[in-house]
C-alpha cells in the first residue's frame, strides 16, 4: 500500500502565501469577506419588532379574556406578559438580544400555560 504524503502532492504548498488583504474582507470580496447572519443592529430591530407584536397580541388576549371572565388573575397573568414584552424591548434596545429572546419565549410560554392551567 502506497500512501501519498504531503510532499508527493501535485498541489502547491499554500502555507507560505499571505492571507487576502483586509480591503477585500471589508468589502465582502473573496472567501474571507463573506458574512453570514444578522448584524447586531438587524438583530435588535427584529427583537424589538417581535416583542412589540407579542405585546399587541397579549393586549388583545387580555381584552378578550376580560370580556369573557372578569378576574384579577386574568389581569395579573396578561399584565405580567405585557410587562415582560416591555422588558424585552428595552433589553433589545440595549443590545441584550439573546437574553431578551430567551425571556420572551419562556415568559410568554409561561403566561399561556398559566392561562390554560390557572384560569377557569
């Protein structure tokens, strides 16, 4: 069995070549300049928008639940969800988007679970 090693390769050795210039990286040219994902500003805008939409949805649910049964517990559960959405908006504005995303997901799931389990 003949196993070729790195010295027998037909490919030139590229370890000594310099990396691409930083200008290409900034402009997005070449292999090293490609940026995948969201910029921090885009992430903040998306989290603020998402939290605002969820806040409006919680407000609508609060009105619907109060129309069907007027309970202090209803106001408490949905009021806490509204406050949570406001906290997430502030966290996103201050750059804490991951923490805000986790809080929004867990908090709204807890509010909906409390509605299902606690409210008659």
